[in-house]
C-alpha cells in the first residue's frame, strides 16, 4: 500500500532514505505490558517508526517503554528487513548515537546512519527533515484510540497503529482519484 502511494505521487516504489524516531505513550490500567521511559518520565509503551520523506511508514515496532531507542529501531528494521532492502541512509536524532547502532543498521540494511544534532542546548529549533517523522506521529495522535495505550497486548497496539496509517493511505488515494 505504501509503495502504491509512493508511485502515485511520482516516486519509486521503494525508498532509499528513512527517518527513524520513537514516541512514548502512557498506558491505562488495563495494559498488560508496561515499562518506564526514564527520559520522558512515562509509564507505558514506545512506538518506533521509520518513515520516508513523505511521512509514509516503512517500519513500525511497538515495545515496552524501557526498551532503548536504538534497540527498538533495530527491532523495527529487522521486522521489515525485506521492504527496506533499498534503503541507503537512515536519519536519526541524538538518541540513536553510538557505533553499535550504526553497525546494527549496516548489518541489517546495509545502510549508513546520519545523526541530526541540535545547534544549541535547550532551545527549540526545527531540525531539517526531522519534522517529517514528527508529522507522522501527529497523524497518529488524531486517532482517538491511539492517544493512550488501552490495549492489553503489544501486538494489538501495533495493529491499531497499522490501521491508522492504512486509513491515512486510503484517504490519500481518494484525493488522488478526485
């Protein structure tokens, strides 16, 4: 479905560049799998996604919140290794620094990692190309079911993320038809 959306917008079916990020989501009491993200001070889960320059998802993984950004991204890459075979570059923020992550990406995808760093500490600035992945998370936040993790199983939460992106792709297809 993502490949068809890329082709309809005049791009090749497979991407060569992905932007990776994670988003911590609070759990409700009914959630069975829980973790604590000490950086964001959130008890819940993390959604790891890799998107292309249009914000379309190419890799998604859902983990408990204590899983590091690097480990979650590598899990997403290994789950979607075949669809990411053409990726040459991976753009990430400072949370993904380190040689083990770069080596893992090179081993899984044969791609290089670029780290986008902020110029000044404690000041807000839009980092070029990084806003695309933030916009993708904003699209997910529009889905009422995803603003908080209400699911007992991680796989159920992953499927709701997939459904949200599927709805987005279907709506884009309707606009292309008109």
